[in-house]
């Protein structure tokens, strides 16, 4: 087989197709010769035309022979590729690191920044080509680590925290890139990456705070129970009046612990299915009516009246009936307990936009200072600890409500003015 240029790879299929083409062309030529000879034998055409056709056939035969002798080479399937130069190599690396979601810098042994990806530009701002690393990163810890990696050629990482403009934490890693130096024809290159672990650190802090708060909440009633038990076993062993009074307090503390454990279990269940969106359709009109009716005796004991305002038409949302009932029971109960001074609570279902209904729970109590409003849905957070405990609150009710509404793709909006009351709005 004749090879002229490139890398020639001829498959068996292409060879067979070429041979078939050759046979087909030879068959056509042979048929034409035989047909001409037949006409000459029959004498059906003038001798001049026969001679002319014979000349054409001879010329076609020569041309065919030339084509067979000089069969064209097959199309090469691969060709040689020239080596990439340094600028092409850097451009290729730039395309690759731009796909990363974490900030990445490529620096040389003299601490020159050769490349940065889009995430790094968003974090540090634009860095001119061949800029000095120390001119862009002012953190001494990161610079010392990068210089150590350049000096010893081994990968290292540290955790770096910043407080402005927001509290963030990064795992900063510096690693040598010997393959890049070989690709670019020499030089030493290093990769510095910044992995954002702020969310993980916040979750760790929330978990530790949660354990501390839960332990504190359980420690108080347990200490009370232990003290009363020791008193009943000792000095008040035969005092019937003390027995009755202490047992009542013990029952109250045990009930408080039971509520706390139930709320903790409810939070755990909600966290397990936080990403599952409910698909059941729930009519909010009868649900809110049931909530208000069930809380009427509780409100009457506090001297509070509950007013319910509902539209005429049904208002349906996708949700879990029991969970939504728990949300609105919590909101209305809190409004009755903490807005008791206002003597009334208003519950309104707004259905101007059927796709985005709103439920508003309004009390006319003392209100909430503005510095406390953003933290109301935190676990165990209370505006007034003693008042909350005296009203049998666990500090988890609004946290549970927030988790439920998040699962329902709804949100809770709180507006309050001191002396004017508080408005809780659930927006679906």
C-alpha cells in the first residue's frame, strides 16, 4: 500500500468498498466493448460511428488504467500535532481552572501570580498578569505557607478566617505543579486554592450551642426534681402538705422536660425530611378554623379573644395538614401568651392572590424590641427567659415553625413595634 503523507490507517471495510468500485467500473467498460462489437457484427450502424466509438472506448480504457495505477490514498484519521508553547499551555490551564467553583491562583517560584480563575476574581478582585502575590493577599499566614511550599516543594494547608465584610472561613491549600512546568517547557509552578468552609463551621457552632442549650434546659428541671425528692425522703418525709405541694412542682418540671424532649424529637424529624416538598393539597380555611376553636379555652383563661377573618372561597396550598396545624397553633398560642395585655388576637387569611396566600397573626401586646426580632426563630432563643419559662415555653416553638415552613417553601415574616404589638405573617 502506498503512503504519501500523514499517518495512514486503512480499514478492511474501506478496502472492500474500493475493490467493489473497481469491479463495477471494469464491468461497465466490458459491457460497452461487447455492445459495440455486437453492433459491428450486425451491421446496423455506419462504419464511421463504429470507429468513433472504438476510439472512445480505447481512451476510456487508458484513463481507467491510469486511475488504477495511481489509486488515491485514503483520508488519514490522525495527523501530527505540534507541541504547545507556553502561552497555549497557560491558556489551557486557565480554561480548566475557570470551571472550578473555588478560588484558585497559579503562581511561580518568585511569587508571581500567573493565573486566577473567575472565583478568585470575585473574591480578590481583578489581578493583573504577573502581579506579586503579596500585593494581592495580605494575610501573613497564607503568605508564609506559600513561601514554605515554594521552598520545600511539599503540599501544605491552613485554615484562614476573615471577619469583614462577612465572617468567612477558608481551607487554604498550596501544592507544587511539576507537570505544568514540564508542559510549559521549564519553571516551577504552584497552585493555591481557597475552599470555603464557612457554612460547615457555622453548623458546627450551632450544633455545639444546641447541645449546650439543651443540656442547660434539662439541667434546671432535673436539679429541681432531685432536690424535691431528697426533701421528701428527708426533712419532709412525714409532712402531708409538703408532699402535696412538692409533688405538684415535680409534676410541672417533669411536664416541662417532656415538652422539651417532644420538641427536640420534632425538630429532628423535620430535619430528616427538610428537602421533601409535601404534595398534599390542604384547604387553609377549615384548618385555621380548627386551630382557633381548639385554642379558645386557652385564650379564655388568659382573658384574650381570638378573631378569625376568612375569605368566602377555599384557599388551598400544597402541604402537610398536621405540620401546618402545628405552625398556626404555635403562632396563635404565642400571640395569646405574650400579647395577653392587648386582650385580643386577630387571625386573617388573605387570598387576593390564590397562588400566594398569606396568613397573618396579630397581637396587641407590648411588642418586641427590634434587636430581638432577627433571632426569634433560633433554637432556645428567648426575648425574656423568665417570662418564657413562666409561660411554659421551651424556646423551640418558632424554630419548629420555621423548619416546617421551609419544607413547605413558605417563609415567616415578623414585624413588631414596642408598645404596638407584633404581626407574624406566613407567606406561601
